[in-house]
C-alpha cells in the first residue's frame, strides 16, 4: 500500500484522504488476516500510529521532480518480519 504521505494528505486532491485516515488504516490493518507492506514517510506520528506493527526505517532517493535527487527517510510497515520472510528486500 502506498497512501498519501503524512502531512501530504491533499496531494491527490482535496477531501480524498484525511489525516484521520491514518488511524483508520492502522485499525483496519490490525484485523487483517493476510500479510501487508505499507510505505510512508518517516515521521514520528507515523511511527506512533503504526507502533503495533514491524516498522523499518529506510533511506531512499526522490528523483521525480526537476530538482536533483535527494535522500529522504521512509518507513516500511508490515505485519510480519521482512528479515525472516521469503520476501526479497530488493523488491520492496
């Protein structure tokens, strides 16, 4: 899943995604029977909202804009341990 990033909720349009949807999403994921992978920007509130899950901080480069690529922090949130799974971390 790749929802709008925290503090960027209106990037896909006004009233499409609200800040309260992060809490809603975290609560929905608690009841999920399958596995999930969710990526979000690395923000303290994101880490708090999704603390019940495995949260791994990573660095990546943003390069879609006309500006030079720049490094940012993101988090990979799962309900399983990626390190112990058969998921190839290169694909994540």
